[in-house]
C-alpha cells in the first residue's frame, strides 16, 4: 500500500498507474480512521467493484459541532494502516488538515434541509454540510469511478448518494452492509468510548429496533406506538434517546400509505457519554 499525504502525491500516483497499465476502475473508501471490521468489510467489497482500491483517512473538522469529540476522536494511524494493508488497499490518501484545508473552506456543499436538517441533522446542525463538502473534495482529488459508504450511517448514505446524483458526478455510490458484533451491536468507532457496563447494555438498541421490525412485519401499523414503546424501554434502562423513528428508505420522511416503498427504523441514543446510532431496513 502506497501512502500519500498530499493532493499532488495521490493525483500523480493514480496518473502514473494509468500510464503504466492503462485505465483502471478506481474504487474509493473514505474514512476518518480508527478502523474496525465495518470499514474493512467496505474495503473488501471495494475490491469486488474495481481494479484499484483507494482509501482515505482524514478526521474532518467540518462535520464536528463545537463541543463534539473532534479533538479526542481516536487517531490510530499505524494500526489502521496495518488493517488496510491486510485488506488489500492499493493507495491510502492521508492528508494533514493544512493540506486538505490550506485556508478556511468557504465553498461548501449545502445538502437540502429535507435530507440534512432532520434526525441526525436536527441534533447536529451543519454536520451533513461538513460531510458532503469533504466527500465532494475527496472525490475531486481521487476521481473514483465508485465509492462505498456503510449503511450504518443511513442518512449519510442518503445525503451522499443524492448529492452525487443531483450534481451528476460520474461516480457509482455503493452501500455497505452494517457489520455487527455477535450480540448485535453495530460496529462503530464510538463503541470504544463505552465503559464495560455500557458495552454490556449497548446491544439493547439493536434489540429494540429488531422488535419494531418484527412487529411491522407482523402487520402493526401504529408507528407512534412502536416508536414510543422503544423509547420508553431504552429510557427505563438508562438511555437518553434522541429519536426512534420509522421512516421511508427513499427520503427518510414519515410513512404516509401503501405507496411508501421500503421502510427503515432508525435510532440515536446516548448511553452515558457515548451516543450510538443504528438502523434496520424493514
Ligand atoms: O463516515 C465517515 O467516516 C465520514 O463521515 C466520512 C464519509 C469519511 C466523511 O468524513
């Protein structure tokens, strides 16, 4: 795996790959590092979708709100590189902040409010502007043919796939399935913040979502009743839920009738200090 810390470096490496062996299908996996099996699964999937796998590691200040964990977000570069090498990444782009943002980023991608100001965006205003802006910038640097994003961040996937479609970027956006621990907890860089007691409690979030999925599949249509029951259950076990909601997969709006298409149940809740998110498609 070749590591590039500059924009010029990754561009030149991809150009010389092309010069040496002809056009290649480049598949890109952007990350913020602190990698776990979910990321590694994305990299393995990437290999099936193209010839050259490019990953990036960049902790993107723009998507953190003041007071969020930007400073203490774990930087585990050496361990991440070992995992990426094992997973078969060809090129890693790992710029410094000064390299990617040599001046304050004034030109940004502003996702529409109906995608970006609901759910995660309502709790974390501006988060998806930061995500969309850095991903678009990374796309312009790497020029991939395809890019993979995990569905654990379901709303992020909606924002980024919509951005690519509406801005006519010639990039295939590919979803990666959520990878779970054997007890159901969705893998996340933030799981590392859980105390042992919180880690033992954490799979309840997945269990509550699974119970909603089973109830809907069995014919229950009182969405509010299902959502409130899960919220009450979480609260009674020490969680502070931000939301548990049933939404349409297509636009994350509340279901309105038989033409809604597939649904998804999404949740975000604090367990002590860490804030966990999860979702299951119904
Ligand atoms: O999902 C993430 O890790 C980040 O939001 C992303 C897509 C790498 C942008 O910083």
